[in-house]
C-alpha cells in the first residue's frame, strides 16, 4: 500500500513538474541571474574606502545612502539591506523586459507567476532568450517591446545592490529611483501592476521632492521643472491610450481589413507623437520623438507607460484629501487598506 501511495505522489509531482516546467526553468534562470549579480557585488563601505574609485562615484553612493536613510526615517519606508552593496555593470545592460499586446487592443498580455500573480511584463537576464520569446509573440501578430531596464526590485527576497548605471542620473532622478524601488519593497499588492507601479511612481516623486527641498535645496528648481515636464508628458501619453482604445472599438474601424486597420492605427500614432513634440516642456530634448531615428511605437509603448502613470490623479486626490499631503501617512493609508 505504501509503495502505491509513494508511486502516486511521485506521479503527481512528475505531472506537476511537466505542467509547470516552463515557469520552473524560467524561475531558475532568473534566480541564476540575480545571484550572479549579488555574488559579484561589493559592500558600499569598501567602495568608499578604495582610493582608486573616482570621487564622482563616491559622491553618488553617499547620496544614495542619504536618500535611503531619509526614506526610512522620514517617509516610513521599510528598512532592508537594499542599496548597501554595489555592482559594476561595466556599461552593459543586465535585465531586459518584454511587453506584449494584441495589435488592435489596449489590453496588455499578462504572464502568470507564482506568488506575484499576473504581470504585464517578463524579465530576462539573457537577451537572446528574451528575443526568442518576443519572436513567438511577433509570429502571432502581437505588438512587442523588449528593452533594457536600469533598476528593479526583488521585493525584499534579496539584497538589491546599487547598479553602476544608476549613478549616471541627476541627484533628483537618482533619489526618485531609490525611493520608487524602496516603495516596492515596502508595499506590494499581488497581481496589481497598475497600483504597484503608480504608487511607487507617486511616492518616488513626492519623496524625492521632499528630500531635495530639505537636504539639497539648490537642486530643487531643476527637479521641479523635471516633475512639471513629467506630468505634462505622462498626462498626454495616458490620454493617448484612450484615443487608441476608442479607435480600436470604433464600428467603422472594426469593419476594415487588417491592412487598413494598421494604416489607420499608425496614422493616429504618428499624429499623437507629432502633437506630443509640440508640448511646452522645460527640457524638450528629453521628451521629443525623433521621427528620423525611431520607428513608430506600437501599443506596448503606450501601455507600459500607462501602467506607471494612469492612477496618478487618484493618488494625488487621496494624498491631498485623506493624508494631509504627507507621504508617510499615504503609505500607512494603503498598508491598512490592503492589510499589510
């Protein structure tokens, strides 16, 4: 009898492995990639004591430590071991993220992950594997985008290092990035990409503005200009998602052949980008689309941006009306709401 039970358990485990082989292999590869970075990271203290390291690098590392301390003490973000080690990328990307969407729908494709739920992106430490999966979606007619990312959060499962590529950012942008990723490690809602990214974006911006105003006030005006540009740009792109969605649901559009649908789609996208270039930015070079060098984007470009910004007006209202414009209170508000 015991042999039959053990055999049945063994068969169930084998069936489970076969059914989930792809996600197991993917998870193992991601674990390998993350551990390789962790193993080759050095303590920030050691970098700061190394006389051969440039002062510009040391200054940014000290800034990150100041931001980290401020985020914990003044913003109420979780105290983890993140950003206490340093990894030299040697100028190379580390992680690529794939997004996919049907050609005539503003609904992102979602991958299902254990513990995380459904997410509208998939990361790869090996670009070639990412390209192979992207090609599978392209062959099915999907819009796709596979792009390198400058930072990510492991949600407290590992100690996230400072990546050398981060240090190229301005003080304000760097502070915003660190606070953004620390927010993920503090509060993460399973399967809700839009909420998680919007909250991290909102707290990243508000927290960085507060940090700069108190710690490095001479950088405040430049950062405020950046925030104003970002708000103008993000509002426009989020509204563009609505324009594309309306086109795809239009009765006349639905009656067209696929060839004519693509023509109408890219005519609208070109018009959207042309109007976007006319927006009154403080720093237009950061936002303007160069039609001579870049091909027109597909749905994924708009959707991946919308994931980070769509809920900003809602968060602003809660921040103002329910949290007395206090970041720490806002975090506690959502912790209570989601039972964290």
